[in-house]
C-alpha cells in the first residue's frame, strides 16, 4: 500500500508541475500574440511555438514581403537637388580594428543575411545604450563601448560595410536606424532593440512606429553619399 501511495503521490506531483509549465507557456504565447507589443514578443512566441528562433527560416518565409515593402520605399531617396552632409559622412570610419571586429563578429556566417544578423546582435549586446551628447566616429564608438541610437547605427553601418554589405544610416529627426541591402532586399534594422526583424514587424503598428515615420524621413547616408527623400527635398530651400 505504501508503494502504491508513493507512486500515486509522485505521479500527482509530476502532473501538477507539467500542468503549471503548460499553463505558463500558454500565457506566454497569448501575451506574445495579443498583448502589448514589446521588443521580444515575436521572438518569445517563436520560441514557445517551435522550440527555436531560426532567423534564417524567418528570412526565407518573409524575404519577398520585406522586399516588396521596403525596396520601393528606399528607391524614393536620391541625391538630386539636395546638399551634402560631410560632417555626418566623416563619422563613418573603417580602420583595421573595426574591420577585424566585423570579421570576427560575423565569423561562420553562411550568407549576407546571416552576417547582418550577427553584426546586429554584436552591436546590440556589446554597445551599452547611453545617451551621447557629442559626435563620435564609428571607431570611437567601438572603443567607448557605449552610445545611443546614432552611435549604434554608425557602428553597425561601418561593420556591415567592412564585410561587403551596402548599408545606410537613416535619420528621421527623432531616431536613427539602419537600412542594409541584403541580397537585393532593403532590410530595416534597429540596433537599439534585440529583435533583428523588429522594424519590419512594427513598421505599420500604431503607437510603435513613431520612430520610423515615413512622412518625416529626411535622409540617409553612408561614407560615400547622402540620399534625400525626394518629396522632403522638393519642399526645402538649401543654401
């Protein structure tokens, strides 16, 4: 009788533990799908539903939609009729230390998407988000180990450029982020959030995309050029 009771008791305890974990997972999935949008909601949902977050699989499933959404948007930017911003372009510095960092951070990448994913993760995790009141070059940001959205974006663009991925810093007056040309697809990347696909997922989400407002987007730049929004450009007077 004691053996049977012990077995029954153990079975009951295991059942309660499994039930509790299952309920917790259910709540997690519900929050990720229908709750308030947070940086990691999408990742959390993928982890709970599939057991892993495969950024490569996500790219394969959403590549064409990303291309259709953002390639036409980026095409509206041009240097025609607008002034240069050499003081911004000179902040993008590619020296030996930065190139070495880029190669090491992207080591083992199977393609450009995988390299971009790893470089974004590197900037997000290694550069502490701290408000900066002075202009730092991308190399200075690397050595400082801290910066805000502008510094993080400068560094990410320089790292992407170092591994041969075309990229621009985007400035919409309120927030800086990055657009990278990954195998012909213009991919928006925010180095201040953990989710590589965060901008894409929340571009049209009310209350979230105030940092990515299309009608306020002024210009983007890299080391070689500054490209302006044509509509924005046509309504400005330059000196």
